[in-house]
């Protein structure tokens, strides 16, 4: 009847730190930090744009983004960014990439 253990296929790709770092330098890459403004101010990846997943206008902000870009999305631990990738995939974005363990495991420069 109900299968609570059935997993839905992901509509995005989880990336390691190395693959995320490589990908975010591509010419068509857009880096999005989905943490709160306060978290964003405490340190971010170079070139990242802040669109807080928990803000009430998240969907409106994302809706205006071009769908032909590659979106590299991160948060603190990889949870909120995974949710953001899923939401974006449902909105028709085909190239969304999640930093699997978030910025707290990022071994590279944070600005």
C-alpha cells in the first residue's frame, strides 16, 4: 500500500568539493548560496549569489533565472541546497549541482 522506503530519483547531481570547484569556474556556471543573509555574510564562495531558500520570495527570485545555465548550489551542510536543486528541477532547470557536504566541508578559499 504505502512504501515509505521507496526513494525518489534525484533530479540533480551531488558533487564532491573537487568537482564542484571545477564546475563553478565554467563560463556558463552560476554559484548560488541558499543560506540566510547572516550566514552568507560570515563567509561565502567567491562569486556566489545569495538566494535564501527559506525566504518567502525564493521561488520568485529563482523563476527569473535563465534556464540554460549550470547552477552550482550550496548551503552549510548540503541539505538546503539539495532541496533548492529539487525545487529548481521541478521548475524546469536541467543543470543543478549540489555541493554534497556543504560549505562546512569546503577545503578551499572562502571570502
